[in-house]
């Protein structure tokens, strides 16, 4: 299902014993971006919690080190009001205010991220790209829906892999792939 990520992994350092600290998007991302367990950063669920301004984030550290920082969000749990936007020069979650949508497609997230990377590639930058596919409800776009009719979850996995592959190709075309540190991580598995 994931030829792009599989090819990337063959050339990358892999950590095969990584463990998600919580099976929910917001608290898991709070852990990823702070390095702290949920009991320490205080974010317990997707709703009703906000990362404290007293808890430093990776984006704040990189910004203070001279990086330009951008975040590109695919789903509502990571909305700006969650507190994860601190330290980002650009926090792209506007799709949430523009409609009743709770998520946007990997292609839409990647399009915004690629444009930002292109505009900021001449300086040190940190781009955090959050893809909410695959996630319930499982509605992969064509042709993935037809190819995975019996398992729409697999269709969303395959679709997301293709979107990641297009970004990796874009970075190669811009000569940004080799000098960059690229980290691929999942926040949690399917419940």
C-alpha cells in the first residue's frame, strides 16, 4: 500500500520500536512537539485541552535558532486554539474557519506546504505537515476508492502515500531533499 514510504524507509534511519504515548491526535502531537509525556504537558484528549504557554515547543526552539517555521494542518484536533501554533510563523489551519469541514485532503495540505517551502527554501526552515488521512470516515478519492473498494482504510493509506511521494519528488526537484532532515512519524494507530 505504501511504495513511496517504503522506498523512503529503505534509505532512511528507521526506529522500529517507537511507541505512541496516547492514541489521540492532539495529545500525541503535543508529545511529538514537546518531547513530554501527556502527564507532563497536560493535554489529555482532542477537545477541552490546550497546551500551556509555559510548555516549550520544537517550533519555538527552532524559531529562536533562526529557522522560519510553518505548519500545515489536515484535521480539526490541531486547530490553532490547541496551543500547538506557538513558534510557527505560518500556521495553516484556515480551512477550519472557512467551512464546517473538520479535515482537508492530503493533496490540499501538501499544495499549501509546497508553496510555502518554495517561498522559504533560501533560508533554514522547519515545515511540519500534518495529514489526517487515513482517518474515519474512510472516503479515499478516486482512483483509490475503486482500487480499495473492500477496504476504504487501505485506500486512504495508499492515497496518503502517493501524496507524500509527490512531496518527496518535489523536494528532489528543488534540490532540497538531500540537504534536508525529513522525519516521517505517525501520531497513533487506528483505535
